[in-house]
C-alpha cells in the first residue's frame, strides 16, 4: 500500500458517464464505480486470435461497466430514478431507440461460476427496466445488439442454443505446427502481435466463441431467428430496415496476425438471413505493403449511406494498397456507391489522390468526404453531391492535419429519425464545425457556422479565459443552444446549458454540480510554460507545484517529469502549443500529478517532438532530438527555481517508457526513471513501431541506435520497470521489460522489475494501481528525494 495521500487519490469519487437522447432533451446517467478488485480482473480469460474472451460470459474480458442508471431531464435538471433494474447492475453498453421511447442496455450478470450478457430495455414513459431477451448475448466481437431503424425492436447476436460445451483439446499433439512462406517477391509489414492462435485446437475454440445467432426481437420479447449461426464480426441494418450488411470471418486462419486480418465475406442479407448480394470475399491478409499509407487491396470500409434507404459505399485502392507504386492518373483511392437491389454496377462517388478517410453524409446534394496522406501529413476535405455525380467536387479545406492552429474543426453530426448520423445542415447550406481551437495561448474550443456555398465562416462560440469550455453537443438546429463542459484550474468539469441567444452574462445554466474529487489538492498550482530547444523548436509543458509552495521561500523541489514523444513533419507544427492553462488541475492516479501529494514538483507532458522535415525521416535523428528536448526542459525548470537539478526523475508509459530508457542510457540528466509497459529492443518489432514505417532491414542503424537495450551498459541511474504480465499491446511484450531488467542487472546497474499479474497494457485492478504507486513512491523517495549531489 502506498502512503495515505496516494490512496486517497485512487479512491476519489469518479464522474458518471452521460449519454444524450436523440431529441437531445434527456441524458442517461451511468454511475462509474470504484476501481475493480483483482478478483474481477483475474476472471478466466482466453487469448485467441488477438482477442481476450471471458468464457463465463462469452464476451470481451476487458470492459468497463456502470453500477447505476438514471435519467436527467435537460430542461428541468431533475434526475429520475429507473425502477426494475437488475441487482448488482453492471451496465456494459447502452443505446437509445431512434424514437427515444426506449433505452436498451446490456447487463453482465455473474452468478458463481456462471455468467451471461443480458439484454434489458427501459420504457421511458414508465421509467422501468425489464429483461428483454431470454437468450444470453454474445459480445466477443460486437456489443451484441442494434436498434431497428423504426424502433420496433432490435437485431441481436445470441449465443447459439444447443451448441454444447466448448471444445477441449486432447492435450496430445497429432503432429508439429506448420507454417509456410512462398517466395513471391512482395515485401509485407508483419507487425508483432500477441494472443494469436497457436494450433488447430485454438482455432476450434475461437470458432466456438465467435459464432453467433442473429435474431430480431420485438419490444414484447418475441423473437425470431435470422438465418443460421455464423461467425459474424459485424452486422448493420440499412436505414430502410430492409437489409442487413454482414461481415463473416472465413478460413484459413493465421498464426501470425489477429482476427482483424482474417479473411471476410461481406454480404447483404434480407431480414430472413438470406443472402441477396455478395459485396466481396476478402482473403486472409498476412501483412500490408511497407508504409503507413499502405492499405488492403480491394474493397474496404464498407458501410451504408446514412441518408439513403439502402445504398452501400466503400473504398478501393487503385495502387494495390502499396503507397510506393506509381499511379498514372494520380488516383490512389476510388470511393464507390451502389444502391439496392445491387444489380446495377457501382458508381464512382469520388476519385482521391490520397487515402480515403471517411465521409459525412447529409442529403442528396451535400456530403463531405475526407482524404489524407500520412507521409506528408496532408489532408483535404471535399463537398460532393451524391445524387449528382457529374457535378465536380468542391474543395472545402486543404492543409496539414498536424497543424492544430489552422484546423477547421469537425462537422457536427446528428442522428436522424432512423438513428443514422447525418450532417446538421442549416439554411443556405451551412454546417456547424466543432474544433479544439488551438492557439499560441492554449486550446480555446469553438463552434463555427460555415456556408458551403460562399465559404463564409461565422464564429458562434469560443471558450474564454479563465475557463476551459468545450461543446459536448449541439441541442438545436441553428447551433444557439449548446451542452458544454466547463472547468477551471480549481473547478472540475461540469455540464452546462449555454443559450447563445441570451446576453453574455445570462447564457449559462448549470446541469450538474460534481464536487472536487481531491479537495486536499484543490490549491495545486499549474502553469502552461513555453521554452525553446537549442535548434529553435518551441516546446510546451504543464508545470504543476504542490499547494502553498513558494519557490523563493521553499527553494527547489525534487521533480518528476512525465512525457510521450511524438513525430512531426515540420518544426512549425512541432512548436505549436498544446493543452490549456485553464483546464482543471486533475490529480489522477495514472499520471505524474499524484506525486504532488508527496511534495514533488511535476512537469507533465513536456514536448518531446521528433521532427523529420521534407524527405528526412523523424527517427533518423531521434536520439539527439530526444536529448535536446530533455535538456531544454531541465534547464527551464532549474532556471525557474522550482526543481533541484540533482533530484529530477523522468518517466512514461508505453512509448514514454521507451523514451525513459533512452534518456537514462544517453544522458545523466535524471537520477531515476519510471518506465511502465515499454519496449526497449526494436529488433523485436522489426516491421515498424509507433510512426516508424521502415522495416528493420531498411534502416538497421536507426533500429539499433534507438534501442536502449543496446545501450544498457550506459545506464548509470536507477530504473524502475513496471509491466502488466498479460500485456496485449502490439510490440510491448512483457519480455521487453524482463530482458531489459536482465541486461541492467547483468551489467551491474540499478534496476527493479515489477510484473503486475493479470494486467494488460493499462492496469485496472485497485490492488495493481495501489502497488504501482507504492513502487513508484518508494523508488522516488530512495533515488530522487533523498539523492545526494553526484
């Protein structure tokens, strides 16, 4: 157990989750429980094809849930209790019916060694909940239910009846496990994955748990089966409610990629489950061509057009999915459209010179389609007319998606009468844009009205000091009534109604009033600071100091820096300010701020940009840029008199842990490092990592230089390694921390390895979080707070 001050942060009350109704006048309030205990986290778990499955419930084994459900009236701000809720409520997913008369949710029931995912529904008029489905749901690959567009019932994924017990292997192998590779001259990126299939026994077990029975169940609980059981990874009803788009997993499977890369059969079925149209049969894909702009060859991103009864849209690469392949006409992607009954050939909706990045549907004459290219960070948005494809597309925006200062924001979407998201289009073909509003002084969220015909833009709202206010939802059609979250350094985020038609001082009405979760740390001091790296790149960080601390009176403190490097293609974008000085001084157990309670100064999220301009790759100069950013941060906090140069620790999670290993190996700026769930040997991720798109064999010197494992003999300061023993994240195998610890120990260095049982890449159990804080605090006390000058 850590000291009481840290325990109090772990056990602080957590804010509930809110779900706004389709008419935007009622909010479903889901109570967030305290952290689960280790007994919850240690439930049985199968690891198959990149999935983690709880065999007791036939669901994903790692999910968050709510322990209470209520309704909040937006106009009156009165909360209404719901009757009939199951005892020991564990809400996993919830969804409003399109007509707002009902609210469906799944309850994960556990009774002894048995469990089930149950479908419940709340009748809004009665304010009562009742169990709707007699058969348990299967939620391994999906949430297990979707409303019919007319709100008359739901399409559900049942655990098939009569399937018997899960297959059990004999334990006696029938032969070796074999894999083949045939020389075909094609280079493929094979990223490193965990929890993969390892044998035919695994494959049969996988099939057992992902096979579902589709059914349609009405609001009285009467159900009828839809076709035969199948391995459906996704089902989606058309806006008209006539068809179901299904994606089914097909053999052969793979031992080197997860289920997301398995073959798929994409089909359109009627409501009896009969196939009326086959969209595509996609093969198993063991790796993509090199590059972060690589995509699958053939059909991808198949979905319904939201503003038409039954039309499918999808993208197809014209370069075989290979960004290195030349295309004569410059067209990388086609976006295609095909309407029911799917007999006429598909029409070309858009020809894109970059990769398709989604579409926002509006009406026959308005849709916004996006394209982007990772290599250059270029981004474009076009307006098209889906019903008039001969009309040339109009460019709405073009720029770099890493240029936060000039980001136009994202279009505001609204669920239509069928429950499908559509552009909120106002008079004169205007749309609303919701954005972060990054400025040199920090983020200032905004809401704009943009005319798609004249390009005139009007600012309706922007957050103003000394508060940080963000638009959570637009409540009316003209964008004058908003649901916002508002916070300040000493006030936690709460929900407000903002009526822009009223005078400035009368616009706000409080909807919630959540108290400060850690009042003992209410007076924490926070400042957004800027400073320069030696190459001129401007850096940003959040400096946090304990309550009542005074640098002139109290002198410099021991400090914990916590960071996560990020790649950029321009120094200008890397220099942009991130965050806001008016955000709530949240003190979470997950980040570094908890150690303010122990008397440390904290530098949270200092910029560690890795810039590769033009044809240069950022990681070609990773180490000198990393060291320069760390040096600049240390010099700034020492100059300010808030940190003792000889008592600074650095830490991070995942890629931040990788950064920590490198800073300890290549500098003596820090007395200790806290590295959580990291990777330290890049030859174990040879087909790329983070944003690095070159394989090891193309850039061996970069991989070798960036691996702190290769420089473990240079680590002279104390390194604490913490890792979830069941980490499922690509690349951060637990063996990464185990081998790094072995190297430091064998070379006579100072290190400690802590493996948290049953935990994945992020840690969930209260016991695990408390132990993580105990270890971190003890390490900082020993090697930082009480460190003597070298």
